[in-house]
């Protein structure tokens, strides 16, 4: 069952590059679709029906303790928000204006969940968005800047009107055992720099060395990397749902290697046929 029309999202992104993408000189890392059509594990999702949602989540073999649950308003969007990433939004639909008016008088936090327009389903894992800047216009529309905070998993749907409210539990990465996370993060950073260098070269941009990691620990850096994979929301969602930093970095390393191979071939073709 698709998302009811009364629950469809209504928003627009502000026409500016989010601050977390500034390292790419206003060019987010858009990965070639050729290398994003692998058989990725399907992200967990739910449909906004109280009966079907409850049946799926109440049969969980490892139910969370009730004192671990918190209620969180949800905003389904056709994008994936990562911890530490920043997104600009313009809110103009009535139900979400009501949500924002409530949030601005409370803790300024809501849950962003990826919603696939084609299937009408929303992901079961999302990220808290905290309003860090806002502007209220005369017609009650809002301009917002939101920053990603902790991740959560939806366990139950509390209500659907005037907007979604769900019970959620917080997600944290598990210890990665003997994995050398700093080494993995360094490998991923090197690959990212090379991808950006070749991408700039192919697009006639100046090559400029950037400190992408900026002394981040491996876990937040892995989220930063995932936030740059724009144009591949299903892959971003899969990365968001992983609860192991090493697994996330390895997956990003594989995707970046494939992308680098693609760009290297494209660069070679351009050298042979400069006019193409």
C-alpha cells in the first residue's frame, strides 16, 4: 500500500549548496549509476498503515525495552540525512508548518526518514534533524537549516495526523573488533581525493587539494562520506543502516574504487578524443 496522499511530503530544498558539501566546490560526489546497480541489501522500510506497520515491528524477535523508546515526529523526504550533515529546507505544506511551529517551541528535533516516491514506502531507519537556523515568513512558510544528529530505528507508529509521530530507539555502531578503523578511513580518504581530482579534471575544474577528513574520527568520517553519495539514495540508506563502522567504510571503499575505475577510463578516453 502506498503512502496515503494526506501524508505525502511537501517541501523544497533551498537553492544553495549545504555546508557539508563545500569541500567539493559546489559539486557533490555524484556516483556513476553503472557502479550503483549492484545487489545491495534492501533497506528496512515501513508503509504508513497502522495495521501493517504494527504487525511487522511487534513481531521483532528482539523487541526493545519500553524505557528505551522515545516519541519522535517524522518527516518523510526523498533524501537521506546523515549524522553531521546539513540540509536546507523550505516548508510550505500546512501539516509540516504545524510540526515546525510545535518544534520551535520545544526541542527543535524531528526524524528524517527516506521516502521512495515510486514504492510509497518510508525507511525504517532514519536520522534526527535538529533545526540550527530558521526563518519564518509572513505566509507561515519556513526556511530551515537542519543538522543531522543521532540515528534511530522506528519501532511503532503512534499517529499519522496531522503528521507522523513514531516510537523510536537510538542506533549506535557496534565495536569493530580487530579492525584498524583509522587505516580504513585513510584509505577511503585517499580514494575520495582521487575521485574528486579526476572528476574535476573531466569537468575542466581546477585541481585543489582538500583535507576531507579534517581530523574526524572514523565513524563520523564514514557518515560524511556517505552523505556525499548524492544521486544514490538507496545506497546511502544502506550505509546509514549499517551498525558497524568498519563495514560502512569497506562498502564506501568498494564504491569509490569502482567509481575511480570508471573515471580513469573516462579520463583516458578524453585524452585520446579531446573533443568528446
